[in-house]
């Protein structure tokens, strides 16, 4: 329910802490415990925007939380998980989101890939294919919403945010992410094996690896085998989506080409043949040109106007 873009990717988690009635000191302690940068310049704006949505709740500490209000703020399920509030909503993904948060390498990868514009579903595939499927889909969804949300950010918003990043290593990674080619970035992060490979080729390689590990783990761990099988299916589906999109674009191109050719043919058929007009039929006095004498242009123009 933020009224304007606040360049804090962790703002939803900060909002969760505010709705939990944590004071500023507790919020800062919580953020520091998770190595989350303190958004000193934006903390007041985040707090005020949340309080505006339900002032009575913050004035009366005995007032219970309204579940629909929390839903409207898009702070579910994290709020109910973090403050152990009763709810019928699924809390799936919350525990995994904190596991990702405590994994600094994967956290940096996710921020970099998001700033580069890589879709969330592709981030899950890329990271899990290189890290033996450590996290589930809901883990990524909850983590990104609460700790790495760049929804609605413009290129300029991202630039301004990166300029204020204090961690030198993180700043180097996200700065590169903003301008790098996708496959180049994936390779530089250590998530790809060939800097010249297309994203399609990367997906095919990941699919081959996942299928191999699925077959290998069938003898030792059915749970791991099942996870790799799921990953292989997701990779296959993603490759099919890309292939279908390419086919649609090619079909559209062919359709447009046919239409252009048809329109061009129609115009050629309807165009009248050029008519040659005899100078004697023209109501214009054409001056005679004496040999080796060039007619005066100004005189011609004056005569034409008369």
C-alpha cells in the first residue's frame, strides 16, 4: 500500500515489523541481525505510509490485528509466521525465505539477477540447478517479496539504489547486473559454464544435469531423486515456453510479411500508368532556348507567377 516508490528492496519485511508494533530500536536490531542494510533515509516514510492505512491500530495496542488489513498490505504470510499469529493462511515459504537470507552468496545472486531483469521463475531454475535444489518455489517467492522486491522500479530507481549500496562487493555485483547481458552475468556469477552460450543452451545443460542426478539418486535417495525430477520437468516446461514464444514470433513475422506483400501487390495493380503530356497541350509558355544561352531562372519564376 505504499503511495510511492521507496527504494528499499526489504521494505515489505520492515513493514511487517512495524505492523508487529516493533519500535525503531527493535526494528534496527532485527535488520542488523540479518545483515540487512538500515534504510536510514527511508525508514520514516515507510513507517508513516503504514500508519496511515490503520491509525487506530497503532494508537490502541490492545486492538487485535485485522487479517484482511494485513492481506491488503501484502504482508501475509510473513507477518503471521514472524509473530506467530494464528491464521488459516499457508505459511509455506517463510522458513525457506530466512534460510536464503542467511545464505549471503545466494542472496547476492538473487538481487543481481532481479536487477538484471531475470524473471523469478528463471532465478529459481538457475540457482537450484547449480546448488542441488536447496530451495523450493515458495521459498523464492516469499524471499523476493520480503527481502528483494524491485517491483515497479524504473532504471533510474535502480541506479539511485545502487549508488547508495555500502557493501563494496555487493555494489560491484549489482552495478554489473544493471548493464550486463543476461548470459554474461550468469557466467560471471559462477552460475553458468560458458559465457558464449545462449540462455536456451544453459537451460538445456541444466536439464541434462538434473536428469542425470535424478537417475543417479534413484538408488540412494528417493527424496533427492524426486526433487531433481521436479526440477527437470520445470526446465523442460520453460524450454517449451521459450520455443513456443519463438514459434509465435516467427508465425507473426510470416503473417506480417504476407500482408505487406499483398498490400504492395494491390497498390501496384491499382496504380495508373504514367501519362505523357505533349508540350503543345500544356497551358504554359515555354521559352525558347538560344544555343549556348542558359535561361535566367529568376525571369522564368517571375513569368510563371504572372
